[in-house]
C-alpha cells in the first residue's frame, strides 16, 4: 500500500514506531523494511511518502494546532485486477513464484514446482521478482501475504504449506486430475 500526504507524525504499530517532524530531507529506515522520506513544504507542514505492507496499521498524531492529512493507494488497480483475472484463467494451473520453473529462486517456490512436476501436469509460472507492482497487487488480489501462490482453474489454492499438505493427503492430485479433465 503506498501512502502519501502531509503530516507531522506517523506511528506504525505493532512492531515499529516512528515519528517524523518535518526536518528537511530527513530519511528514516526501519529494520522491518519500512521506508520513510520527508521534506519540509513550509515551516508548519511537512510532506511524507512511505510504503507499508497491508498488514500494518498506522495513524497520524499531529502536533497541537497542526493538521494532518494523507491518502492511500491500493497496489491492486482495476487494470491490474483485470489482468490478473485473465492470467489466472489463461491456464489450468498458474504459479506466481520467485524465479521460474526452470530456475526457482526460493526454496518454497522450488517445492511447489517439484510437486507440480511430479504430477506431470502443464503449468505456467510468473516470476514475481520482476515486477514490484505485480507482487504487491497479488497480495491484495489473493488476500495472501506470501509467495509462492498457486492458482488452479482460476481460483487461489494456497501457498507452499497448504500445497504440501494437500499433496501429502492426496487432495492436490484429485484436484489437478479434475482440472485436467475439465
């Protein structure tokens, strides 16, 4: 989620807390990966741009006699949602992952690739590392914060843990056989 606005103070909870008071060019980076940048627009007002994961809660705490305002933009634009709808329905099995099926760049992504290859089903992979907007938009699209993300017949199935459990129980094989026959 990208948020931009004029404000005096930002507090991010539960795992980090920051205050920015309009010092010109002041930059704050947190250990949680949040990035803040502020610049002074006037002696009474600063502007601040920051990026927050969807799981973070934030609020403004303006100083007395000062106003605070901001607006937030969803990474999942209507255009991106339409594109994702088309992509997940373009193939029976689609995997959004870090890397490609030939060169996975994460152990969890590799696990799902190996499971799908063991069933010898055709599947499409999309490398989410190539596009930050896609990566952030997919988190909102699926309401799932991590990758890889597996879609079967246009429906979000799950991440690595769910896929591994379904593989072990035989549920995934049944679902993939049904998908390939339809």
